[in-house]
C-alpha cells in the first residue's frame, strides 16, 4: 500500500457508476457486509433515468419511470450501507493490491473495483453539431421531446433506439423525419411495422447529415442523398441523434478491451486485472438491457467477495 493510501480510507469495493449494474453490485456487496463506495457523475440510475417508462424489467407489470427506478435502486443500495458520492471519474490506477480512483472530488481507494460506467452517445462529427447541442440537437427524446410540440423534428439512425424515439416524438411533433443512411432499417420487425405505417413519420432513405445550421438554435439540416449525391435543406426545429454508443472507458488503463473500447470479461465479470470486475453496458456482451446489467452487477459483487476471501 502506498503512503498516500495508508492515510485514507480503503473500501472493500469501489464501484464506478450508479446505473442498474453498479447499484445492483452495491446491493449485493452491501448484503455481504462489504464496505462500499459508489462514484457517479449523473443521478443514481444512470442513463435509465432519461427513459420515460421502463416496461421490460421483471416485476413491474405496469412499467415504471426511469427516474423512479433509479431512486429505488439508490434507496436499496444505501439501505445496505453503500456510500454514494457524486463525482466525475478522471483516472483509475488498477494495478497493485489497492486500486486508486482519481475524481473531481479527490482520490478514493478500494481493495476491489467494479467498473460499471456504461456508454455515451456517438456523435456525427459534422459542422454545427457541437455548437447547437442543447439548442435543438439532443440525444434524448424522452428528456426533450415535450419542448417540440407542434414542431418539425428529425431523428438520425435506423436501429431500435432511433425508431422507438421517433415514435415517441410523434406524441409532440407534427412531423418526424427519420434520416437513415441505408435502404432498410435495423430495428426489430415490430418497431419497423409501427414506424412504416405512422402517418406523421417520413423516412429519408439512403440519406446522411452533412451539417446542422442555425444562428441561435437549430433551423435546418443539410442532407445528402447517397445514391445521386444531391444536397438538400431540411428545415426542422429539433434533431435527435441515435447513431450508436461509445463505452465510457477512456479513464481506464491496463485492462484488456476490444477494438471498440468495451471491457473484455469472463462470464464471472472478471477482467484481465485481478480484483477488477466489469458489469453492464461497458463490457463486451450480446444484450445490453437493464435486466442483464443487474445480473452482471450481482455476479461482479459476489466475485469481489470471493476475491477478498
């Protein structure tokens, strides 16, 4: 143990991220009498709090709001003794017996660690995108959809998230344009059927965004049709981007990841570094859902208990 760590509290388990994976790990670890710290820069529940309704988590037949679900997770974790601190994670030193996490609130230490930092939305990287973010450009239709009543909006993407959010936006907007770079959607058939038959949705096939334009807020999108390279202007009040996710692992060094930055684990959530476990969307896996994140978190916590024993 370094002299620095010797002067500060060393937790049995430090959990990075307070989404369903991280807080489930805190619940299971707390019930095993571990001394637990959870670090999170968003509100408890992570990105699920931006969902209006969580309908596919077992045990809630009528569904539950994402915010309420996050609050329940936090209450349950703190009930079993977990300490939760709001802080931005800057760097993690995972080598050695004591793991160190540097944050905006200082340094924290743990004998074991669960990385459950999830993912962030991928951006297009086109002109105007960064400047108009929050001024018409959004990554969360559930959060910002009500601001676009009787408006024209665009959704960029063709997967499940893009189609679901486009359908959600029809509750508020008069017109919804779904911009997709291919000639068919990647969403599941059930969602495709809904979007293809919706009277307020127009799909722009084989189309990409070249830039966003607006003085004080988004006014129009410059689009290009891929088959004939024609350029057009699409006047809209809002644009919602759903073009993929990026794992939040930039702060992490020394742990094996795949080419996209997802952490590689065993079925027991073990990473390539002893005492470091990963859970939820941040790890390489087939299905990224709340229920699988919770499962990962439970396994990771119990593996941390076993590691310490």
